[in-house]
C-alpha cells in the first residue's frame, strides 16, 4: 500500500441550485444542470489534474474522489481550482457556483481501480465539514504541506473537530490568495436549541470527550457536572452538547435540548421551562408536568439542565424525568442531586497550560496584537497560578489586557475580588464578577453552614477534619464540611494515611474571610492555639522512632503554622500574646531547621526576637536566641553564632531551663572547635553531656558523644573516636533516634573513607543517606551525596560521581550553605560543570531504588 493524498470535492447547495434552474420537470432541470453547471465545472476539475500528479478515482453526482501522489501538489491544485471559481465564476440562477474540498493522507487499500479503508472515510468526513470556497485538510496532510512550504499558501488551525464515525481530530484550512478562514459547517443533523458560543472552547479536551461518551453510549443516564461558580460548568456542558450534535445524532435522534434554569426556584416552575425549550405544545386542560412526561415518553433525547443548585426539590424532578426510558440528562450545579443514578463529576480548576491558553485567547479578544513573549511569559504563568487556574477568574483577568499588562495585573492580584470585576453586558450577573458567583453560592447555604464557611477561611493551605473540629465553633463540623463540599465551596483530596485534606480556593477564602467579620480575632486565636499544640506535640517526638512521621505531619500543616505565627505578631497585646508568639516561632523554626530551610528560619526567628526583646520572659527569649545561634552556625556565621549562644546560655540558666542550656553548651563546643580551640570544645562537650544526663536526655548525650568522636578523629585518635561513636550509637538505638544513628553512620563512613576502605565507607554513607532521606533532612542528604561522590570519584566511577556532586551542589546552594564548596570542587577536579539533575532521583539511584 502506497501513501497518497485522498481528495473529495463537492458542490455547495447543489440540490437548491437544480431546483432554481428553468425546466418544466425534474428531468428538464437535471439536463440544464448537466449542461450549464456540471460540464464546465468538470472541465475545470480535470483540466490540469495530471499536471499536479492527480487522478480521478471515481465520481458521484457532482462530486469527485481523487488521489495525488504528493500532498503539497494536491493543495496547490485545490487552491488553483478555488481561485478559478472565484475569479472566473460559473454563474447560476442561485449565484456563482461554489465548491468545498477535503483531504487526508494515508495508505488506503487498492481495490480494483478504487480505494477503500479508514483513510478514505477520513478524507470524506473532512470534506463534509467544509463550506463554499474552503479547502480543509487533516493533520497528516498538514504535516506534509508544512514541510514542503508551498508558495502563497498558509494553514489555519481549526482545532479538534468531530469526524462522524471516526472521532475528534485536528482539521486545518488552506488559505490561498485573498482567502480568510471561515467557520466550519459541521456534520450535525440532530435537532437542537444549543446557543451559539461567543468564544472558542479552550482545554478540558479529554474530559469533555469522556462525558460525551458516557452519555452517547448509555454508560450513564445522568451525569452531573458539579463545581464552584466559575469552574466553567455551563461552558463545558454546552461543548458536550455541541459535540453530541455534531456526532450525527445516532444516540439522540430526537435532539439535544438546552434548558437554562438559573432563574427557576422550584420544580413546579421547572416543567414549563422544559416544555418551552423542547418546543412542546401545551394544552390548557392538563397539568404541565404530565404533558412534559407524555412528550418525553417515546423520545430519545438529551436534556442539558443548566444551573439546578437553587431548586430545592431538583433531585426529585430529575429522578422523575429518568422514568422516561429514552431520556438522558446532563446537569450543571454547585451541589450534587444525591440520586442513585447520578454520576457526579467534580469539575476542578484547569491544568496550568490550559489556563494559560485560555488567558491568551480571551486577552486577544481585547487586544488582537497580544502575544506571549519571553518578557511576559513568566507573568502570564504567575497570574494563572495566583488565580489557581479557575476559568472564570482567568477570563476576568484577561479582560483587563489592553488597560494593564500581565505584570500589572499580577501586581494588583493581592485582592482578586476587587480586580476581577468586569462590566460586560453579555455575561450573567453571577459571572460578571467573581464576587457575583460567590454571592450566588453563599445565599444557597443554611445559616450554620455560612458560619462554618466563614470560620474555615482562617485555614491556609488546606485542613483536615480534625483541624476543623479543633478550630471551628459549629454544631456538627463533619456534616457542615460535607454540605459545603456538596455546594462545591470546599475541595477535597485524599492525603497520606488515608486522611482527606480539604481546601478553599483563594477567592473563596477571601470572600469567606469578609463574612467572618468581628468574630475573626477569636477564630484566629483558636487557630493559633490549635496549631501551637499540634506542632509542639510533634516536636516532642524529635530523636524518637516517630520523628519522620512527625516532620511529615508538620509539613502538611506548614502553611497553617506559618499563618498562625504571622497572626501572633498582630496579637502581642493579648495577655498571653508574647508567650504564644515565641512558642509558635520556636515550633516553626524547629521544623524549618530540620528540613534545611535555614535562611527562612533565621528570618522568622529574627523577627520574633525583635518583637519580643522586651516583652517576653527570659525562658522564651533564651530559647529563641539559642535557635538563632544554631541557625547562624549552620550558615557559617560563626562570630554571630557565639554571641547569640552566650547570651542565650545566660538567659536559660537564669530561667532554670537546663535541657535547652545543655543544647547551648553543645553548640558552644562546636563553635570553639571551629574557631581553633579544641581544649575548650572538649570541656564544653563534657559539661553539655553531664547536663543532658541530669535531665535524662539520652539522645542529647549521644549527640555530645558523636561530636566528641569527631573531635578525637580530627586530632588523630581513631580508637578513642571509635569508642565514642560506638557509645553514641548504642544510646541512639536505645532511644530509637534514627537521626542519631544516621549521624553515627556518617561518622563511621568518614573514618573508613580516610583509611581508604571504600566499600565500608560507601555502606555507612548509604545507610546514613537512607535514614536522612526518610527524615527529609536536606542538608544531611546533600552531605551524604557529596561523600558518596568523593568515594565514586576515587574508585573510578566519574559519571555517577558527577551526578552525586551535582545533586549535592543543588541542595547546598538552595540552603545557602558554605558546604556547597565541597561538591563544586569535586566537579572541578573531574573537569565537569553541574549537570541538571533532580536530587530525589539521584538519591533513589544511589540507594538502589526503583
């Protein structure tokens, strides 16, 4: 089978043209058509066909089936033919003769002198979409035409189109001299009343096809598109209807009927609307509901019921319509109908790429010259991200183009509800502004659910049901959250440990916060108290078997904890305000340090120290200073670390906090060694270990022993070092301290590395990396990757060494750590720059994971 370009031609409105020709009967009119129209048309079609490498496969009436050996030559022939019909028209009583041409390229089966197969069907379906003067081609043909670049011809992309019996496929129009793109005709013959969309449908390609298939193939008789106002439910339902109409009507021979119900408030009022949009003639002597059922009983059709959420008894009405066996229903609503037959589709925000494409398309309706450039690409991406990819919000933002650039829109998005209000007479009031969409949903809620929604606005980054129960004052939080979920005001997704996480999109959260009013301060206090207890309970699991799980739990609550810290600074005048602010900051700082976000932790702690310097007790100020000293040491600002640690130690001793003072002594020991005073370091480590023993902190003692072992090793006493490490490991195992065990593994790896016992060094480094990866400790992960890279470089595996060094450098650079110099030097010695790698992927490879 050879590859050829298949071409179908057809005269436009030829049946009406024949009827307009003179003649006493059909025979006479047909003869006139043959001599006056068909003959000159055929001469033009065949006149130069062979010059372009084409041949006639067959004819049918006034249409041709042709094939060409070259796609580029085929479109050039078609363009020449259309130009000749335009510039030298064949006149008829109905006007100038016009034709449509469609093409597809493939390898059909040769059957005698004919061609058969799906390729032929595709070419015919493409041709069927055309109108007067159009040349339409498939994607396969378009690819060949683009490669050949025929002079004077360009392609216009009509996007995906429904090809009857084949499915949706891209279709392109060939534009020749003076020709502008025109709408496609479409193969629809299904009765319908679908309103013409004012704008192109962007995105959700796969979803719309799936919903269309569910309905057309009878897999579901009731599909409900549910979602918050602005998610694009109405537009998506209209697109489903359009595609089902264009599909040829086999599934719905009696039509696809659009029934807008936004102004309807009861099922009794719904049935007259149904009758009106179905075009059913009503009698005055019978109930409207009964007449609608009689009309639907023997019909096979699709009802698209748009905006049912404000009809209290909508579920019962829809259920009764399903008693008509040939009726299928597509519903749009903000809350599900809770029917057994219902297949609910929660409409989420758009994927980022689709949201950006939507913004560009709508922006061009305001400014036809708008383009995404290197200068504004990042702003468009950020704008859509800030709007959380909600279609209505993106469209309303795009309406500002012309008056504002994308960057200016982003700058004004601090209050999206104020920016996203557009005067547009073509939009329903509920869509003219995002606030209108929210007002519409809010008014449908019961008073207790309105109150709960307002209280939920205090959460940042989502919440769990226990979070909501711990913060919100509501008679039944579970039932209330479920109801808000049903109204699509709260989103949900499955989280780790089979725990559902809920969230409000930012626009809903801002709107709900406005409704909170004077109660806001009290809800924020409950929110701060809840997350303070939440994080402190998990911080208490540090250096226990539960540390990894505790850190993961805090990470999921991170945005809420950070919001609580920020709010606590505004409530320092409360009686317990300074202590609350200090404790929240310490808890957040602990998490940030353990995860390696050192710079952010320093900023958070520094702000608290400045705010609380003269307002909090020595205990909390001392703890904050100790944490800030730790972070300064991590980031290699040693002088600052010493000053902070010495001041912290004095305050902690004054407050009687022996446990935190012991940690401070350990830090001062590390600082002393770094500053070249090992004797002072040894003395301070002994004092620190003694203090830890007094308070029963065995994990703390293990840390001191690890640091002592490292000191012994650096001073050339490997046997003493090994004994210290062994004792530290024993204590860490007794406590279940995975972090401590991992640190000992690293220290033992360093010892083996120094004596060139590479297999042992790699084993210890990998064990440390495994544990630190489970804990999410990025600084330690970076350290182990660098250590492993050094071993691999020394043992003759430079490629894997480069990957490890690159991943280590990426992490250390992100942490702003002085230790980034080590992997950078490793890469330099191998004569390589930092490759683009994903650290997590390198870790999986090093550990032998999938």
